[in-house]
């Protein structure tokens, strides 16, 4: 609606315009272009503590001199010929936020100033309420994150890294659908755990979950194991025939672990099963309909295997509907302390013990590259837990391969030593062993006895390496 139309429409209803101003919850103050107060509504009186009778007809400059308020937004708006916002402090002791806006003639000249005034305390209260809402929302977010982590922990999916968090979020989303998923990751990264997580959070979680280790089944038996066989279909076949893994998984989920190990002929038959959603047992002539959710996993780079002629491209595209990648442990180092604590707590609970890692041993484990990933970490912790005779696993009990890598990594920022570098690194290794023995036995003689050397020899080495104990 244009300005002219609005004026025409409201002209017959002056009481409506006046009533709107009177009942506004904002304080309204109107003055002339010369700064003379023309109108004050009840909300303005309530917010500022100033009376209408004290203001109407007076010039704002006079009111300023009388200290009715500390400054005038209206006078500034007249002077600057534009809207002005500022915080007023009134003689009543109150404070309010005022916005003074020029009212203009059609030619642009100022015909008056209208001020909207709001109680600053109410605005601050509103701001505090918003802050409280944001705090509550943040708390809810943190609680949801905690619940999510507890849920993941209950599945054995211990993590702290953003990388693993993203992997689990993707797996959680994929779980809601029946689409084929393929999980990529090095051996020991936890591909089967992710597959089970998808299954357990899917609508098929009350149906069968069948895992097929494609690398463990002999190639000549794979077809019969996967698809089953009819009675008498080959020499040695069971009298009543046998259902294959796909049949056992019907209505549920099948995990084809290490699918990159399949031979090309089996890949062809698997492709047909995925496409047609039916199979034929070995020696059978009648199709068996399937309703199976397929999850595959591999530690191989399938596009590279396709280039080498080891994997069918059409099967790859059938499997690669929802790809999920698990980074190796060396790329998600934030997870290592969490996993160490989890596995150690699990062992202590199982064997009713209270074995801990020394700070030095814990630090070395956290820096190790873990080529065998989570599986290697769990196995090494279990080995050290079993072989440990005390309540603390120390530096000296770490496997040689971990200690060797630690020595090399610890000093890779040192200058090159030429032919003496090996001698230097062996010295660092020896120093770490001596420190661990002295920390455990607390004095020279027992430490020397444990190391199988003379106390005087140990004493010289302590002095050589400036070891404190």
C-alpha cells in the first residue's frame, strides 16, 4: 500500500491512529522539527519515569538543561537528518534504549521526529533468557553427544577422533536403509564392528546376521558354501543337501568380508544374485528368492584391482552404493588413548585385577604407528597384561618393535650422526631400559640384579646418562 493510500484509508479514523499510539507497548515520543515535545504515550511515562505533563510543549534543549535526560536522540536525528539510536539515562534513575526516526514531508523535509523507547532492563532480561536457551540447547547437545558415545561404546566402537565420528555418523545414516554398503579399511581397523553396528541399528536387527570370510573359504568350495547345493550334486555332498550362507541370511543381513579375495567366476555368480535377488543351489533348477541386505568389506583398493583385471567393474558398481571408509589408527591418533583405556579396563574387569600402564609406557604406545591397527593394539595389551607380574606395565615390558620405533621417532629431529648414529640410538635405547629398571626397583643393587649386570657397571651407566632415580 502506498503512503498516500495509507493516509487516505486512515484519515477517517483518527481515533484508531491515536489509540494505536496510546496502547503501544513501546514508549512513543513525538516532537516537532524544532524539538518541541508534541506527544507522549503512557508506555513512555512508565518506561522513563517522566510525566507527560512535564514534557508536552517544552523544547528538548530546555529539558536537557533541566537534566531530564543525559542526551537527546531526537535532537541528534534533526541535526544529522537520519535515524539515531542511543541509550538514555533519565532523571528518574531509569535507563532505556531509544531510536529517533525522522518523519518526512513528500519533498523530504522533516515534519517531526518519532521516538520508540524500550526498557533496557527488559531487553537485558530477554538477552539473558536467550543466553539461557542457548545454554540449555548446548547442554542438550552435549548430553546427546554423551549418549551417542555411550551407545557407540556399548558396541565396542571406542573413539574420540573426528575421523571416526564421521565414519560412525555415515554408518548410522546408512543403517536406516537397505542399500548395499561396502566398508573400506586396512586389516584390523574394525570393519566387522562397523558392519555389526549397521546391522544392529537397522530394521533387520531381529533377523539373521551372517558373516562370510571370503578369504578363508577354499576357492573350489566357495560356490557351494555361499549358494548351497542339492542332494547328490557332487561327490561328498550331504545326503539332504545344504543351504548356503545367502539362504541362512534370508530376511536378514549378510556380510561379505574381504570381498576382494573372490575369484572372477564367483564374482560373476554373486553379481547375478545381487541383480536378480535370487539364487540357484549347486545342482538345483528352481530359483530361491532372496530378501537380504548386503554389506561388503575389503582392505583392497577395488578400482586398482579392476585395472589389474582382478575385480569385475559391474560388481564394483553394484557394491559401491554406500561406501564407508575407516582410517587406519595411525591417522586417528586421538583414538589411541581411548582404546588403550578401554581394552585395559576390559582386561582388569575380566580377570579381577588392577593393572595400569606407567606414564612412559602409555606415552610410547600412543606414539606407535600401529601397522596392525586396533587388532594389534588389543593383542599387544593383552600380551603385556598376561605376562606382567606386577600391577604396572612399564617401559621395559613393551615389545621390541615398539621400543625400536620409539627410539627412532624420539630422535628423528636430532642432527645426523653419520656413522655414529646407530651407536647414539642404541645409547638412547639403553638409557630408557635403565630408567625403567631403576624406577621399578628403586635402588642400584636390585636393578642391577634384574638387568644381570654388576652394580658398579650400572652406577657408571647412570652417571654416563645423567639418570635421576
